């Protein structure tokens, strides 16, 4: 694809929703600009979802008219990730859409070239390999999180099919025509499950997600144990939105909202076990199994709190 091949439309639109991440944006935008080949027309569409930090000023400074890869900034009242991604979709002009979160940036200079080549060979949802850089691993929990995150794709080869659960819209490229007007559902106003719900719809329509192992993207925001537990709790609440939109057994089992799943959780007593563990640990690090238990307990709490 060459610059201008689609008239005034760029070939590629990188869509980045952001909220309260001013400190990460300069490096992320620079990384995206650095991976655009000279022969490709691209734009970066950033949707500021009502940030109250320095995000507006930072984006204004990055929006320079002399940049070959322009930055288009949209600001909206805080509406959540689904809302912000939809605003980005509305504004994006590219034929190929590349989705990324504000705490992620491509690692290799051929990142976008790999996505373009994969799309030319087999149009679909091509999912990048998510990695955690060493600079984001300073605590026992962060080391556990990297092992957990990277283990999910460690054995997958280039082009591996990911199934209906493989649509990670923080890391994928997708031709606009394959969306066919589909959007993130407005029922998702918080964190969790909105990308999987859209992926579920796309998968039912025949769009397939594949793994692009060679295209690595870094998760550059160091996670912490407490904030990750809160994310899992919010995901548990959001599971009911997914289940309500698709009241079928496979979604209920997938999200843990199925009556059998809920009964097994009660028997397992994850929340009580995690509470005892946390009460007695002090400042000691946990094992991988104990960290996993605490995250599972947080998700279960969200399920309990969000149940209709």
C-alpha cells in the first residue's frame, strides 16, 4: 500500500483511547510514529476520555503540523473504554484499523509492516504478541503478572487461530470492512469484557482472530497488586452485561455467570480463602497460585456485586 492509495484517506488508522495517562503518551506516540513505513499513509487517533491530568496539554504539544504521521485528538466526557473506542472508530479514516491502549507501544521497527503483510495475505483480526518489558518488573507481583500474561501465548506459532476469545482489541489490526458497522456495545460503561463481546459477534459472523507472534507490543505501565484486583472486580461486574447481551450457555460459562459456575465458586470459597491469605501475609510475597487465587476472588466478588 502506498501513501495516498485511497485518495485523501490514510492507509492505516491507529486508534488509542486514553484516560489519565499523560506520562505515558509521549513515548507511546513516538513509538507508533516510528513504525510507520515511508510508503504508508497513517494517522494516530487519540480519544481523551475526559482526563483531568496533563493529558490535553501533552497531546497538544504532540500534535505538530510538520509530523508525517499526524495526530488527531478527540476529547470527550468520561464515558469508558467502549465509548472512547467508538469515538475513535467514528473519526478514523484508514482502511486498516489498528487498536492499541495508551499503555502499549510497538517494540520492533517492523511492527506495522508485519501487520500489513499479514492483512495482505489473509485479511482478518491479527493479534500482536503482548510482552512486558524489564522496566515494568520490579516487584514479585509484577514478575508473576509477566509470567501469567506471556504464558498464554508462549506456545502459539505464527498465524495460530485464537478462537472466539482471541479478539484483544488492545493489540490487534482489522480491516474496516470486516467490522461491517459493528461497534463496541454502549451497555459497557466501565472496565472489562467489552472487547470480547464485540469479538464474539465478529467470530459468529466468520471473522477469525490469528496470532501475529513476530509483531511484539509492550505493556509499558507497571501493574500493582491492588489495582489489578480492582480491575478483576470490575470485570466480574461487567460479566453480567455480556451475559445479558448474549443469554446463551456458552457465554454464561465463559464469563462465570452460569448457575453451575456460580455454585462451584460458592463451594470453592475463593473470597474467604483470599481474605485469610491477605490478612496474614504482611509484606511477604505470595506464590503464583496465591496471586491467582486473589485475582479469582476479586472477580468473584465483582460477579456477586453485579448480579441482577
